[in-house]
């Protein structure tokens, strides 16, 4: 029977814990990436209709014109 000194045992244990931590962290990251990619692929973005595209961005409406008149701009 070979008796290891306590330093070798400590180094071996630390190596095991380090590798276990890396494996757990890596699998968590891969799971998160795969989940977010599958969610992005499964929810298609709807196409905008002409009515929706006309409301995108700045456009002057009646209440904005009233504000400009009352503000003196």
C-alpha cells in the first residue's frame, strides 16, 4: 500500500474541485445559450403592416400641434 503525503492529497482534491466547478459552470452556460437560441428561433417577429410602419418614428399629431401653439414655439 502506497501512502500519499497530505500535500499530494490536497492538490489532488483541489484539482478535482476545480475541474468539477469548471464542468458545472460550462454546462450552465451551454444550457443558457441553447435555451436563449431556441427561444429566439421559436418566436418569429411579426411583419409590420403599412399602418404600423406609418406610426413608427416622430410624427406630428393634433395634440402636438396644440402644444406648440400654446407653448409659443
